[in-house]
C-alpha cells in the first residue's frame, strides 16, 4: 500500500514576473501549508499559471523568493525541486503503454538512483490500483477515456514520489459529469496521501469544492487568500464578489458610514470605513427573498420573466428601472403564483457595499 507522503511547506515571498512589457505577477506572497490543497483561481491572464510554473521551475521569478520545504528554490533546477506536474492536456506519450507512461520518470533516473525492475513494477502496479485502472497497464492512451488519461497523468506524477504536486487546469478538457466525478476522486486521494498540492483553475465551483484554501489572482496581484467559505462569505473586493458567481449590482450613496440604495422599502446598509461618495451595492440572486406584494418592509418589484431549471426557478425582476435576478426554490415561485407581470415584495438578506470603480 502506498504510504502517505511527507508534506512540505511552500513559501512564495514577493514574487514578480514580466513578459516583455506585460506584468504577469506583481509582488505575490502566499504561504502554502504542509499537506494543504491550495487552489489558484482567477480569470485568463491573472497570473495563476505563471505562478504554478515558477513553483515548478519552468519559469524563473525576476523578483522575490521561493522556498520549498525550507530550502531556497528560487533558482533551483526543476529536477531538484521534487515536483510532480500534471498538465491540462495530459502530455502522455502516445506510443507508450499506460504502464510505461507511469514508469517513465523512474526509468530515466540516473543509474545510481534508478529502482530495480521489480521495484518499478511494484510501484506502477500500486499506482494503477490507486487510480482504479487495474489491468489496464498494457493499453495505449488512445484506448482510454479522457478521465482515465487524466488519472494516468496523475499516477505518472506520483510515481517519482514528489514533495509537491502541481496541477494546471486538471479537468479543463473533460465534460461536466466526468469533471465532477474526478473532483471527488482527487479530493479523497489528497486526503489519503496528504501531499502538498497546488492546482490552477478558472472554475469557481471547482476551487470552492476541492481546496482547503483559495488564492484569487487578478492582473498579477493577489486579491484574497483564505478558506472557501470565508472567500465566498466575506469577499475582500468588488472583483472577488463579481468573479465568484452571479451577483446583482445596484448604485447607492454612502454618507457617514451608511449606504442608501434609493429604493423605497429597502433599509439602509452599514458601510463602515467607506468614504462619503457614490458606491455599489451587491446582492447575490439566492440572497433575495420574495413575498406577496404589499408585505411590510419590502420593496415592490414586478416579474419580467422566469424560467424553471430543475428544482430552482430563475426570475428576472424590475424595481423601477433596476433589473434584478433572483434564484429561488421552485416551490417558492409556485406558491407565490409567479408569472410575467406579477407584483411581489422583495427583501435583501445580505447586501455588500464596495466603492464605485471608474
């Protein structure tokens, strides 16, 4: 049986990197805890893949310092970092069998470090069992499904007993059902092996479901770092809340630490620390409560359109000239008899205020 790995810490301290005139990373500092599963999340061009490649040694930081397991790895060659890297496109050798692909990293070691043929076979057989592909070692990658190929790529990275596992958009090329299945499998595998793992994704749900902590990057800078629940419940900026799923935006005015939305029936919202100025109020679709029209302490809204999506109903409302999107239980919409033109009362359960951006 494969024993749990010895997890190490990764210290990323003030790392910067440019490509020509393009600033890819700007003073990024992140400490990855031993045995942690950390997600690097952000839109295209945010710097997340560049940071992953710097950890791997495939790119070199121009500024700052990188340490792995307490050792300065800023300029250490990739082969000396103890990294296992899983690429988005699998990067399997098409002419090699599954067994040969997994064994490759062990067979190309220097003769003095190379395991015996029997040890390599034992290691590969263990990994085939771990990735639930027993008996498929003789197949070629072309004879496997996308999900199976991804698992082979992961086994190949694990074969060399890395200190750190890096994954670049590991499920990006798979269909939705297979992605969900592999997410659950990878999380259970991580808990079993305890290997320090960093993975890149642009999928918010994937990051929030899989990781112990999430680092959100935007234009090369770290916007927020924390556990998934904290990131979702306490977004540090307007960028973070907008990036983490759908959200309604409403103009408001802040004065003396209080934000007023200018909508009849909407209570003022505390906005401590914000200057007296125009601001933006954010509320997520599932944080809007609907009730019968005329319910006390609610704002009057009119249903513009609605659509049923399984057990949920997506409703578009108008409050004056403000358009809002609501995500509600299907039973709630049916109980209120909602249809186009229906008047309802709405209340915002959770409103977050951020400065207006130009």
